[in-house]
C-alpha cells in the first residue's frame, strides 16, 4: 500500500485522519518542535500569561472601586 | 467513528511496516494537532476566567468583597493552568522524542510519548470540565477528536487505550 492508497482508504472511510495523513505528506521531514512552537505556548508561558490575567483582572477591580471605571 | 479511526491507523501502521520512518510524520501530525487543541483549550480557559471575574467585579460592593470571593476562583484557575501547562510540557516532550528519532524510527518511543500525552491531556480535560467553582470550560469537538486520534495512535503502536468519551464536547 502506498501513500495514495492510504489516502484513498482514509477518504473512503470518511475520517478526519485523512487530513492528518495529507498534512504529514505535505510537511515532509519537518521538526516537530518547530511545528509545535508555531501553535502552542510553552508550559512556562501558559502559567505566566495566566498569572498576568489574574493581575489584570484584579487591576480592573481596583480601578472600578477607585472610581476610575 | 472511533472504530474507523482505529482501523485506519492500523492500516497506516501496517502499510508503513516496510518503511517505519514513514510512521513518524503521522505521529508528528497527531502531536501537533494535539498542540493546537491544547492552545484552543488555553484560550477558552482564559475566556472563562475573564467572564467569571468580570461578573464578580460587577456584583462586588467593594474591593475587599472582590478579593475575598476571587480567592477560590483563582485557586481553580491556577489548577486548570497547571493542568494545561503539564499538557504543554508533555507535548513538547513528545516533539523532542520525534525530533531525536528523525534518522531512526522508534515506535516504542512514539508509544511512550503518545501515552504520556494522553496521560496528562485526559486529566486536564477533567479539571477543565469541573464547574464547581469556575464555570466548566467549553470543550470543542476538535479537541475530543484529537484525543480519539491519540487513543487510536496508542493502540496502533501496541499500547492500550479505553474507548473515548466526548462528554461535554460542543
């Protein structure tokens, strides 16, 4: 079975995996880390951004009760 | 649906038997798709917190009231944040394994990586679905689909995986 047969089978089955296989063929031999960095924040960034959101929301509350909102 | 995905991945794995290096791009694409799913969940998680704290601010009579009531909300938010950061870490770990085996396919390592991702992604979904303090984070169907693909991948690589549930998917 070659890539074409695999894709045909995937489409025949009507599964979303067909798209995955297609992208895999398109991507070729790319770096998984590079691909991941394009779309997913690091663990540290996730926690940093969440802490920043907590502080931003707290600041909005401060401004409301200081009469600035 | 899951049966079809499992069948196809079994077909894929069988078809790659003569050339195992072809398995890696498929594993990589599933891992990257899972990364996209986690990023979507992180966005929804932040939106849920913002809505909850905006509502709390509106109904609070003073900053002291806000500070008192936000404690439990922040604790739940941080628990979710921790779960998502673990999911991110497991995906970056899986990606590192994939990159380390670009010249030499390693199905056993792929299986360990996919199982590790599932092992933190599924508990993360449970934490996000817990609406006891913060409203449950809406789980997009794409996310549950990715988990189905990961489960199928684990099975096709020789691991075991329970049937997927899409409970709570939008």
